[in-house]
C-alpha cells in the first residue's frame, strides 16, 4: 500500500483542492514534558531553525529545545506540491504578515502586499514552492569581502552539499546522501509548454545550463525541486521528525515566544505563550537555558523579537514603552526582497493546463496511489539566470515560468481583490525576478504587544536600477515569447483589463515600465534584517559567528543575517546557515578530552 494511503484520508477535488480531512500523524509536540532548563533553546522551527536544532542534538551532551509558534506539519496540503498555493493566507500555517499601503514609486497609488511566512514546523520550507536554488558563487564571496569571515563560497559549499541528496548526475559541486532529496522537476518530465518555453530561450541565444547549482549559474535550465516521489521535502520531515527519538531533543509546537530573557547582558531563556493540557486559555511561561538562545524566527519575526526584548534602536524602543537593554540601531534595517513581474499568456486548450481544471477526482486518486500527476508538482518549470548587461559580473535577472495561469485564490495571494484574469483558464505565467535589489526597507515595532504584527516597509522600486533591470528582463521574456518554438502554442498575451491602454500600446517602453511599477510583487524572499558583518560596523547586528552584538549567549541563525540577498530562491541558503551555525556553536563548546 502506498504511503499516501495511511488512514484516515479524504480528498475533495474541484475548487477546494484536497480540502483537508487527511492528516499526517506525528506525536503531539504541543504538550511535551518540559525540563526546567536546556543547554540550547532554538526559537523557530523553520528552514534554519530545524537544521541547527537537529545538528546540535547530534551531540548527546547537549540538551536542545526547539520552540515553534505554529503547529506540527500534519496538514495534508503541506506535503502535496500541487496544493502549495493553498497554504498562503491560511491562518493555520501562515503568519499573515502584510506590507500595508506601500506607495507605488512614481505613481499616486498605494498597494498592500501579502507576505506569507511559515507558522508551522518546517517554516517556509513547509509552504514554499520547493524551488531548489543555491545562489551564485559571487553572493557568498561578496559577503566575505564585506567582513563575514568564513562565509565565502568555498566555506559554505560543503554545507550546501551536506544538506542535500541530489538525484541528478554526481559532480564535485553536488551532495549525495544528505537529509533533503532534490531532483530536476522532482523527477518528472516537463510539460509540452514548459519544453517549448525552454526552447524559446535557447532560440534567442540564451545558453543551456544542465545544472545551475553546479559550477556556473548562468543560462536556462529546468528547475530543481526538493520533492521526492511527489512529496515535499521540508526541514520538518528531513531534520526534525527523523531525530525526535533522541532523548536530548525536545520539540515544542504551538508556543509563541514573546520575549528573550536577558539578565546582566546575558540571554538566559525565553518567555512564551501557549495553551497547556491543564489550561483552557493561553498562559505565559518561561524556560531557561544553560548555554545559548538561538533565534531562528525568520527575517520578520527575528528582528521583531529582538525589539520586543529591548534590543534595538533606543528611541524606537522607548517610544513603545520598552526598556532598552542594548542600543542596536541596525535591528530591523537592511530589509531586501526579490520582486517578480508576471507576464501572462493564454494558450490553446489542447496544449495548456488549468490550475482549477487539473483539480479532478481522477488526478487526486492518481496522486494518492502513484505520487504522480498534476498534484505532484507546483507547475514551476523553466528557470533562467540572465545578465541584462553583458558587462555585469553576475546575472541580475532570474526567469520563472509556471505552467498555469492564476486562479482566484492565487490572484488574492498576490493582492488582487478579484481575479482580473478570470475567464482565461488555460495558459502559463512567466516572469523576471529582480536578483539584486538596491532598494532597502525595514521591520519595526507597531506596538509593544507581541501579538501585533510588526510594521513592514518594503520600499519597493525606490532605486532606478531596480526598475531598469525588471524592464529589461520583461523585454527579454516578451522577445522569447515571439520565438517560433513557443509562438504556435500562444493564443494571446493577457493584460489586466484595468491597465489596457493605460501606458500606451502593449510592449511599448512606457507599457513595460508601467507594468513593472504596478504589477511587481514579492517572491517571498525577505532577508537582511539582522545583518551579519564586522563587529565595529554600525550597520550590523551579528558578527561572523552569528552572535548578537552587546548580548552574551544569543545568536541569530536564519535568512535575516544575510548582508545581501542571494541570487535566487533563498531556502537552500537558509538551511545552509543552520548547518554552518551548528558547527560554529559546537566549536564553542568542544567535548572534553579523555
């Protein structure tokens, strides 16, 4: 019997994809027997947090508590790639962060952006689109040049190899036998449209690259996915559930950490909020650590928790009635994110796919029995890393193609009140991604209430270079879509009806710029808000050992420490940070010599 058929299960096809009566079974981690103190407390069971906690627990001398605000990853949709879009704006697993009333640069309008973040064991690795991208060698070498000693490409490559079990060809750049399985398209074949899009880019002169995670990133490829036999490979599955049998590793879910306890300049524990087996309403508890608190709550919640704990800009803290324990003005600054600008094409019915149309009982049954079919993939197929200026050192644009058009749910995910493309179901989306944003935003306190969302300011497209790159990337995509390799499949290019003629004729320079300015939205890769670097650099929050400046026994281990965002999807780099941090911490507390 397939592993998918463990009872109880029920799926409902149609508009409510896999509506959710099937749950994976794990021990209840919301009510473990807690000790009074642990050696290490890891706050956040996401991509980096799961990795660092599990690796620390390899040493039987260490006791490790992993605290996650959300539930265990038992929800059906988490494990099914084709259901990924359903996880956004689902309060059961999403923090529901938003960038509110963000001004559109150069226009008299404002937008609100949904910023989904995983509030579930596995964090964003349990709700993302499973795109397996390391970044560019230069990303990490530039970190090292900026003062992040030990974080150059040659330093981090061993950890990126260690964390993966790549099913493709072996090479000196790829890992085998690691906890997370990955393969080109998750081991599936490309769709007809996906193959045609790939061929179109080759036709206009883009080089083919069989492995963008290998020696070179440049060129067009098919995406690698961290899926295996149709199932998501999250850090919850790969790092946590594989190791909870260890007596020194405790996992606590549904416990919202509200404060890091700092005494005499030393982090000695955490305060958290949860419903216990003895209470019917949430209670506040605290637990202490003997060695370190490790903050792995992500690029939004890590700086937020530092601020709530009195670590941050003095004036901002005092304004909200929080005692300033450490005046660290850089907390929450340096926010960066990848922006994406969709270009939508309707295709003829026989060649295309429909997000809603693929949600049939037959496809669901096929998936649960074989692990194959449309539910086994997110539909994200073609990837490209391209320089819009040949003199650039590294690509500034990434190409992302998805073999379907947005349905109503996806349209709302990206901020539309109503789906402007309703009525056009068969087609594909293809977009440029801004790899190296120059614009910078911030995360700050909205109030001193730990249950209020922080104030997120993205400052999207406030630098002209960001606009230029996305415009050039859009032009390149539209040129490729004129190639005879893909053109016969395309029925029409789609536009938001509210924007038709707004900036002149379609594909004019004015229309492309207008589309970039008003249609760009997040690719869900916020980083940088607890910047790593030299201790004497006033823009940094942590040093190269990831220790928070001005506090002993406190580190930040997640994507917030990135000085600059990596070139591509950020999940591998986040997990790598957890892997490397575990070794840094182990070296701080070596085993006694016999």
